[in-house]
């Protein structure tokens, strides 16, 4: 790899090739990706005032901060004199993109010191998302660089490219229109992924996940359409539908496990809306039953803008006997101390993090610590994205309560989950689970240890 000598990072040419590869990979894996571009502002005056050596140290400092922000699989480059780029792989949605940018600005916040001089770093950033903004490497970079220019002239320190409804974004626009009719056309469906007790693998609940089968495009994954629903204001209607559908279907399931939970994802913007408790209550009054416990999954982003307000809303919901779960925890933007007072019952450790469990000892230690602290705060912990028996074992050792992931089962249709609950085998995974240790597939009414 050709590197920039000063920072050791990839240069622009190398970066564009790599970006092309990453775009391809993210489309194959149907996962989102973000391209962040960051400029150090007024860099030429920094050089003029403090000298070139100071300027060089500042560039190296910037490279270090970006490397620190990067998670496994992410890529950092220097693509101009004072311009850097970061590819954020496996980026879930716009919210996560914003959290990454906030984190970068926090990293750049302390004054920078070198050669006995000191300055406050000013930076401008932009982020283009794939596939929401573009799905070609050159287009992504062009949009991000154009957005950084717009940010500078409009006095912002961060901008996304515009969600323009012009030709350039026709892919985005089509989907938005199509999505608005999807509910009426009956193209949406809820699927359910089991959550099991880590110790005996007993099914304890499901997460409800939305699926969209478009008449010509076929199946569209939620990573693609949920961000579009969020940006176009359709997410509320979809969430109300999801809540009602999941409760209605779950209350009809017949299975030997007594009470099981059904978890519905609630977008950040709804957590701060006053009518959320009423919406939940009316869905519960229509479809709730003794055999079902309702959980709302929210992300930490929901609580950032007005925590006290959101806390009040969540407390009202919990007072109704509905549980609250913090989703995607551990993505690198979380602050555990923050959760001490949070009105929640459950914490879901993000899958990107769970995957690191086997690879590095730091991840293992942090996972253990998160679980321990969560327990101390009275939260139960779910490991998400558990794909291998070794990971499950690692979670069990660390006293994680529940596991969810392809090792147990993928999300299934309403019919599928009913069948599974009545015969919860793990054969589909083809993985060597030891039935003697995990007690697979025995319907137990009373939890054994
Ligand atoms: P999420 O809430 O974190 O949901 C978990 C996602 O991880 C699901 O993807 C699930 O299929 C996937 N998953 C579970 N176990 C494994 C595993 O072992 N390996 C791998 N590779 N993946 C696993 P899905 O269904 O594609 O949903 C993606 C995201 O879309 C969800 O992430 C959630 O943020 C959003 N979403 C899905 N359904 C809804 C919904 O009804 N409402 C809202 N607001 N968002 C939803
Ligand atoms: Ca979730
Ligand atoms: Ca999650």
C-alpha cells in the first residue's frame, strides 16, 4: 500500500481503489457504509503562524484521532493537504453516522500542543452514506466533498449531502415513494428472531424485525428501508403497525414456554414524543395478553438530545409493565456511566462487539465489564449476533443472561416462529452444540439450572 509519508495513512489514489472495494463488499453483504471526510480548517494560517513543523505534528495528530475513531474494518486515509477520509463499515443508519462524527469532534476538542505552541483545532466534516446517498465510490466521495464545501460556506461544522429529490438521488426517491404505499399493499411483514437463556438455551422471547417484499425489487432489508422511513417521516406509521402486528401475532402463538417477550424496535425520534406511551397503551389494550411481555428496543441515540424528557417518557412506559431495552450497546459511542440512571431493564451488546469476543482479549475484558456493570445497575444483558458456539460459551462464562443470533436461529415468519417454538432445535446451524451441556430442544416449563 502506498502510504502518505508523514501520517502513514493511505493516499487519495489508493483510497479511491479501496473505497471501490468497500462499496462492493457492503452491497454484497447488504450492510450500510459511510464515507466521512474531514478538513482541518485554516490549515495554511496554522502553518503561517506556528510553522510547518507544527503543521506536520497537527496532521499526525489528526491521523491518530481518526485511527482511534476507526473500528475494526474501518479505513483511514489522507486524501488532500489538510483533508482526511474515514470509511465506516457496517454503519447501521444516519444516527450511528452522527454519533461517529460527534465522537470525532470530542476527540478533537482538547487543545493541541506541539513545539511549545498550543491551538484549538477547528475542523469541518461531511459524511456520505452508501447506499442512501450514492452507491458508487466516486459519487460518494464527490458528494462528501461537495457537502464539506457547503458546510464551510454555510457555517456548519458537519453536514450530510442533501437528501435531494433530483435525478441524482432517483434511487433514494423511488424507494421513498414505494415505501409509502408498502403498508397498504401488504408488502410488509414482521419476522421474529428468538432470544434464549444463555445457560439452558430455553427460548425466552423474540425480537420483531420488519421485512419488506417489494413486488418487483424483491426483498429489501431493513438496513436499507428503515433509514429512508426515518428521513421521510414514515417511520412512525411503520412503528405503530409493527407494534400492533407483533403483539397481535405473538398473543396467538401456542407454545410450551409460558410467558415470552416480544421486542419491538422504536426509532430515536419517537422516544422523545409525548404520544409514545399512549400508542403503546392502545396497542397493548387491543392485542396484549398474559402470555406476552412487551419490550421496546431503543438506541442510546434516543436519549442524547433531551435525556430527562426521554427518561420521563420511558418511565411512564415502564409503569405500564412494558420493558425497555437499550439496543446496539458497545458500538464504541456508548458511555456506560450514563446508563446508571436510565429507566431500562435490558441492555443488548452490539453484534460488532460480540464478534470481537474471540479475537482479542481487550474485547473479552470489556464485555465482562459491561455485563458486570449492567447487572449492578439491575439490567439484564443480551448478547446479539451470536453466530458460534464458542461465542455463546464466552458469554456464558461472563454471566451474560440471554443470547440472540444465527447460532440459535435467524428471524422467521410468523408461521416459522410458531413451528420453531414448538420444536426449538438448533440443527439448522450445523454447529457442534453439545446437547448434554446446553439442553437443546427440551421444552421446559420450569427453568432448570
Ligand atoms: P437490530 O435492531 O440491531 O436487529 C438485529 C439485526 O441483526 C437483525 O437484522 C438480525 O437479523 C441481525 N442478526 C441477528 N443475529 C445475527 C447474527 O448472528 N449474525 C448476523 N450477521 N446478523 C444477525 P435485520 O432484521 O436486517 O435488521 C437490521 C436493523 O434494521 C435492525 O437492527 C434495526 O435497527 C432495524 N429494524 C429492523 N426491523 C425494524 C423495525 O420494525 N423497526 C425499526 N425502527 N427498525 C427496525
Ligand atoms: Ca433491535
Ligand atoms: Ca441491535
